[in-house]
C-alpha cells in the first residue's frame, strides 16, 4: 500500500466535510478525496440495501483513485455498510467508520460513567451505539436521544441565533439526558453547533464534555497511519471534492462544514 496515496472520505452529502476538516487539521500532509452522495441524501430514510449499494459504488470510485484509506464519514452508512465495504475492499485499502473509533474512545476514557448521545432518528433507532457500548462491558451507561430538527436547522444555516438556541435547549433539556457527564455528537453535522451545545451546559452549570466524533476519528486515523508507517512522507497532492449531483447551494454550503468554500466536481454514481 502506497503511503503517499490519498485518503478517501465519503458521506451522503456535505456533513462529512466536518470529518474531512478534522482529518486535514490532524494530518495536514495527507491528500483527501471526498465524495458527497448528494443525489441520494439523506441516507437516514433509505433502506439498508440501498445504503449498501451506494456505499459499494462510492468505495469502488475511491479505489479507482488509489486511496489507501476509505473513511465512511456518515453514521447511517457506518451502521449499514461498514462490514460490507470492508469485505468488498479487502486488502486494497483500510476502511474506517465514524462509530468504532468513538466506541474505542469511550472504552479508554469513560468507564463507569453516564454518557449521552444525540443523533438522527436512524442512528438512534438502530441502536448500534448502545449495542457496541454493551459489548464493552465497562459499566458505561448510554442514554440516546434522537434530535431530528438539528440537521435541517444546520443546513438552513440557522446557527448561533435565537432559533438554534431554542431548538438546542429544547432537546438537551430532555429527561433522557439527565445526569450525563459526557455527550457524543453522533452526526457529522453536529460539530457545527458544538460551541452552542457547550454553552448550554455552561449556563446550566453542568460539567459535560462534548465529544466531537469527527475529531476522535481523525486522531484515530492519524495514530493508525503512523503505527503502520502509512503516513505520507512525500509532497502532498491536491485535495479533490466530488458529488453525485451538483447545485450551487451545496457548493456554497461547503464553507459552513469545511471552513472554506471548495470546488465540487460532479461524478454521477450511475450514468
């Protein structure tokens, strides 16, 4: 496997750009190839079979571009397709998702604690986090809450205002999250409002660490590449950002998630 090869990252849309941003910050010498499947978003209301079909097609696209790592930057795809993508990719690349590194982080730092989780309905109802936490057998109590209004709120850029404050406060005041000492942001959109979530807990004088899974995944990937001597030691090639469908609105939105506006290249999954 070529250490100078790029890291492939994919999501159902632009939310996974928060993961790409975290990867760039943690390992800036690595090249990134990002794929947003805008034509089929959101994955949260798709069948498992459909998500798997999309994920395999995108994995094939990233393999064609010689990616050494394929990072599934979507909780829905991580839940539905991670094992299938790993089997399909085989030894051609390493496969990461956004769930397992977060679970590993909990095992290392949060034994015998009360952990909260917020995510989309699909992520919460599948119970994938709860199942994996139970398998740890580390006396971690996980309380999950579906927060479906947060994604459309963020995509409408209704952040850092009275609207976002009201919605965030309504969710975080839910009894399901009472007594937690940490909170997992189990959606790649949510790092956009991390500071607002932290502000809520400060105002309530609650000591709650907000766990940004994008940062956790990026650090896990950095450690993996260094340990296996797969970190890039040559000149970095340019980053590329692809989408399965294109609208100017989505290109404009990249600045919200990535911190800077990027040029999107269109590549339909099925032509």
